[in-house]
C-alpha cells in the first residue's frame, strides 16, 4: 500500500514538474518558440516578406525581451511557428511552441486545456451596413437580409439572439468575409454580421470609408490573450508582469494606436477602430479574470 502511494505521488510530482517547465525547456534549448497566425490582421499576420507582425506580435516581442533578461540569456535565439485554429492548442500542449500570440479567446472550456495571460484585446460581433441604412441595432434586422460567413461564430450568435425572430429574417451565407462584403456591396443584403475587427478591415479596404458604418450593441464578447501551457505559474507570472508593465507605462495604448488607428505598414490601410470601452476599462485594473 505504502509502495503504491509512493509511486502515485512520484507520478503526480513528475507530471507537475513536466507541466511547469517551460522556462527550463527554453533555457535548455536556448531558443524561444512563438506561435503566430497567418492572416489575423492587424493582430497577428504575415508581412509581404513572410515575417510575423501585428499588434499581438509587438506585445509578445516585449515578453521575449523580458524572458531573455530574467533567464540572463541576452543572445537567446527566437523561432516562430505558424499555427491555425485547428492546431494552435496542440502546439502549446505538446511543447512545439512556448506561447501563442494571436487571436485566441480565453474561455472556460479552453482553460481546461491551456492557460491565458491578461487580455490585450476584446473581440465583439457587430453589424456593418451602408451609411444611409435605417438599421441602428439588432432589433432593426426584422424583415431584412443579413449576410454571414458560413460556419462562423457570428453566424451562430445571430441565430441565438433572443430579440430576433429568425422566421422574419433572411440569412445569406458566404464562404469568406470578403465574399460576404461583396454581397453587401452589391445590395444583395442589408447588413453583414461579423467580428468588429473583421468589419473594420473590410470597411477600410474601400476607397470611401464614409459609405459604411459599424454599429449595433456588442455581442459574443471574448477576451483575446497570449496562450501558454496550463499549470505553469512561473511562465504566467513573467508574461502577466510584462503586460501589466506595458499597460502601466502606456506602451500598450501606443501599440493599439499603431495597429488600429494608423496606416498599416504592409497595406497602408487604416482600420480606424478606436479602443473599446471594455478594453480601456480593463487596462485600469489589469486582470486575467474574464466573464466566460
């Protein structure tokens, strides 16, 4: 009995050590591996020369600098791993990347698999309409044609809205966000439903942005953060301290202005997307505690 307990305790201890050794693993391999996304503009995407750039990547570069200082390895190498919605979690869980800098939302279900930092962005689903539209909010969609991307979160959220009667709503599905916007531009739909940052990018891509407006109460709000291994308090403390430092020193606000309120370095497009009240308020008291 005692032997079995010892074995069980040893296995438990070994599991905990293994789950909390990211910094040790980094130090041993002398390389930091950062996971990133391909086309989550302007948060995490590839430049024309295939270099990972964006709002999240700039934040993570500060984390990398802090990591080098705390590990006392200023010459530490930096490597990147491209991930997508399907393999981003396994990349972290299997140790193929040390942390992910993208658009991954912190949710209760995901916290069973991985851990998250203090949020640096809040995504929300809203409406895009022509500037002269009479639509003001979700309840105005009755008897209207609404275009969504097939299988998207926005499509699911639209169907869950209690203030809408789906029988009085025509839902059009498109294969991509660009295709959905083209349907809206061709007046085959009255409104498009998608994440606000996606709508801002589509609006910014036209010659006259004043022809389009983003409106409607926020739904489907999700906190986007750096994702890393579960049960790794040392790594979490390092990442959270750096993000909190950036917030307190005003650096995060400057990065937001750079990526959301100025012309992008790659395309010259300006998303003109002011910081949301939710993100602005969260920066007053930085915390990784989220609603969902």
